[in-house]
């Protein structure tokens, strides 16, 4: 009796022949071979695990769909998300959404050539695109400005002014972890400088800085705004102007790292005051660093403003070239900052539009979504008052009154997973055993999609 032969996947050549009528003639053959081999290898693994072999037509369809997905809108690997968490600057979801003007500017910059480093009048190489830096000078009052690719890079550049082995003084209460395990002491060490700690975790006075400055070996005093945590109780923080005056008396540079940074007064929205870069420059800081993709509401960038002579030194630092942003970032940042100068930030920049949204308007939207659900679903979904947070290492402990939809039918954890795996991908949160979808972080244009997903989730 003949032994039955174990099933095997088709050859790469057979698979390509079956799929070729749908692949077109313009595809590179090497790319087609690679994609076909991946499908065959996957099929071989399925068979080895005990699964039955699939039809050749099914495998050909998998090959075609796999290739088409590489050039589809989601081919970048990033999935668009409806953020219903109520966290406005959600680090895991990409932080700040860009304003429309920034998106258009980046698209124009990416889609063709531009005068990035070419002087239009002379035709010779000129200064790198300066629009964003000129906006920063106008908005903060700094003498000059420099853009790096993130704020950690901006801080590393700035503290490098201390020189290799030079001393950088930091309060113990400001030796923060920026995120992703990156800590201020590590940034200082990587710059080649030496950290000098002063004060205590909860209390630091001007006198603590003076003791460390008296021998003249410290070149830089670094102040770090605790933008992602709060210390409460028995605390004391020295006046920024007093620290600046002391540093200057001893010939040291004062660098003020604001972390998130803001260009609009946060207290006008009922939030705690977030220091403005211009305020710290007025108080005597020589350089101020802050982020572009948090409260500023633009692309990821590290922004440095302050004394022109120090900025000039930073431009000559080899690290400045290693950390400089590309043309699309510069274009998007320039467009975002232009909205501030035009007085349109609150209405045009998503993060400020979300912060400024009135709870009454959010409630109206929530009620409209609920009323649009099938009758059977409405009984499983409620409109509830909730609290949103700014997030993204900004305004820790501060909340904004909001409204959202609360689903109390079935498992909240299961619902959270199903919404995240669905299309569109919706990320929500759980509170008090309910699945909460906070509308402060949902664009009104997504309300209809949110309603359809809720109806499907509760089984209506």
C-alpha cells in the first residue's frame, strides 16, 4: 500500500503565476519574489502546525492583498485612532494632533523641492530654513532661536555649553525622568559634563546654589520645570529671577528647561499656570528649552530660545547637526507657530481647541450620539460627567470637566479590547467598572463613527 504524501505549499513560481494577472506589469520582480516567498513560508508553517492546506487561489489572494497593503494609507504601519480616553496629549497615541495648516505645510515640503538652504536672491547656499526660528524669536522675546528634533536633544545641546568635564548645577528636586527611562542626570553625563546636585528633593533655596557656585568651577545652572509630576506639602522653590541673578554674578549660564512649554496662558482655561518661555527669559534665563509636540501643539521638536551668542555656539556644535529636524518638521512647526502670531491658536490648533471646549457643548454631542443609537442600545449607554487630563508630561494633576458616554453592559475589559481592535480603532478607558468614551478628545467629525461602533459593541 502506497504511503500518502504529506501536503506541501505550492512553489513560489506557481503562486506568482496564479497571482500575476492581478499584480500588473510595473512591479519589481525581486519584490514579488520576496512577497511570494513570505506567503509560501507562512503556509508551510501552518501545515507543520497541523492546519489543512489552503487553495492556490486563496494563497494568491493573500499575496495580492499583502502587496496592496504596502502602498495603502495604512502602509506606514501606523493606524489612525479615535482617542476617546480623555487624555489630550496621549504619548502612546502620538501626542499632539497637528493643525490643518501644519499638515498642508508638511505635505508641500515633502512633495517637492524647496529653498531649504538656498538663498533665493544670490542662488548660493544660505542659512537653513529660518521661518520657525523667526516666529520663536517674535513669540518669546529671545534674541535668537534654534530647533532640534526633540526637547531631550535641546537640553543635551544646551548643557553641552558647560564643556567636557564642566559642572552643571541642578536642584535634587528637579532631577526628573523625562520619559522612556531617560533621566536628566544621564543627559548631563552624556554631554560630557559633571552633575552637581544642590538642595533636597522637596526644598531648594537660592543659598544652596550659591554654595555650589562660589569656587567658580560651575559653568551652567540648569533649572528643570517639573512638568510631569507634582511635589506637594513641605516644599520650597527659589524665585527664578533670584537664581538667574546669582548665576550671572558667578559667571555661570542659566538654562531653564520647561519640558512641555506653552505659548498661551493656561490659567485662562481654569488650569494651573504653566511657565511661558518669555517669562523665564524676562526673569533672566540665558536659554530656555521646551517641546514642539506637547502644549505647543505641533510636530515633535526641541526648541531653544535666548541669547544670540549662546545660540550661535550651539549652531557650531556637531551635535546640532546630528539632532536637527528635517524639512517637513520645520515646515509644520513654522505653520503652527504662525497660527500663534496670527492670533488663531485657540481655534486652529487641536490641543487648544480641546482644552477650550465647553462641557455643555460636549454634553450636547454625547446626547446626540446616544439619541442616534437604536432604541435597544440606548438603555445600555449613558451620558455622564467625566474628567479629562492634559497628559503628555504637561500640567500634572490638572483636570478639565468633560462629558462622555458610559457603557455598563457586559465586560468593560472586553469592550475596551473590541473597540481597540475594530475599524476604526477606538481607544477608550475604564472607570468605576464602566467603559468610558470621553468626547473632549474626540473630533466632532468622528461622532458618527463612534456611534456606529458603540451600537455594534452593545449588540444593537
